[in-house]
C-alpha cells in the first residue's frame, strides 16, 4: 500500500534524514587510506546513536552493521570488516539509515579515495547527476516510469548501465515501503506520484554490464564483470510543483 504523509510526519523524516546526511558528511571527512571499513562503521554508529536516533540497518533482516560500505566492484550492501582496508584509488559507496521518533531516513554517497581513475571519477559524477536528472522531472502527477526513464536515459547516454536487480522504494515508518522505485523504465507507465508521498531514489550505476551477483556472505552485491559501480541516494517528498529533498 502506498501512503501519503502528513506535514508533521515529513518533518520527522527530515530530522532522520538530516542525521543521515550529517553522518555521510562526517564519513566523507574521515575516510582515509589505511582505515578499515569497520572503523568507518563505528564512526557512523556512534554519530547516529549520539543524535538519539537508531541505526536502522543494524539487525535489519539480520544485517550485522550500521552502514553498508561497498568498494569498487561492490554495488551495495558491503559488510564492514576489520580486515578490509581503504586504499587510495578506490571508490567507496556508503549507505546510511536512521530512525528518529519512528521515522526513517536513508541516503547514500560514493566517495573517491585520493586520486582515482578518470572512469571512476566520471562514474561517480554520472551517478549523482542521474539522480538530479530524475528529480528535474518529478512533481505531483508524474509517473514512476517517467522517473526511471529519465535516470536510465542519462546514464546510458553517458555509456554506463543502470542496475536492474535492485531498486529504490517508498519510505516512512518502515525503511522499505511501497512503491518500488526503479532507476529504469518506460515514460508514461507506472504509478502516478502524489504530493506528500515519500520515496528513496537511489541509482546504482555500473561502468560495464548491469548484471550483478550476490557474494557468499549473503549480502554483498557485486558487478558480474568486476568493473566498478557507484551509488547515490536521497529520501524525498513529492510536492505540487517538484520535490523536497529531505537528506540534502
Ligand atoms: N539502505 C538500503 C536501501 O537503500 C538498504 C540497506 S539494507 C540493510 O534500500 F540491510 F543494510 F539494511
Ligand atoms: Co534506500
């Protein structure tokens, strides 16, 4: 069931998402070669709990950490580890979720560590810009297929591919609510968005094939061809004339 939120609910979601945004800003500042992904996870966990919020990923379907940290060919849901070191030249996707007074925030960024290849740099930029290409057309009455189409066309025009196996989602009292929000689609198709619906739009963009596979840890999603992938996500509310991005 797709719900619309009240103005008060949206303000609580803004608070949850501001905590997520601040956590991502802090990680961007702290991330350095030689750190482990577990150390980054601890920074995220401590910051979120210090804001009187709950790290929503911890324990979600048994997920063992507060952050998802996915390096290079890892698309999403990389599990923080004390044995995984950050290195110069990597791109690191960090996904963070928090619950504040019962409402969820969810956002992700991809960071370049030191000097990275031109391809990786462009992948990060195209992924971020694909989100904004989608946002440009969003407002009440627009269909989910229009959004997916806008994101997909931009990504493909830049020579990259959009992951099909994972999608964005509605969000509110649950992290994952209806509807599903694909980053691909056909203009003129799908659910018509209404004011005060809240969704997480999260393009996952691969340098090569859009095919992915799941590692044996049961969580980490990697590109099928081993080429790099980037992720960019914000939670937003649909409005009469556009969107209100809650995690910016
Ligand atoms: N934040 C992810 C999403 O955007 C989901 C994280 S999965 C979890 O949908 F298990 F880590 F919570
Ligand atoms: Co999400």
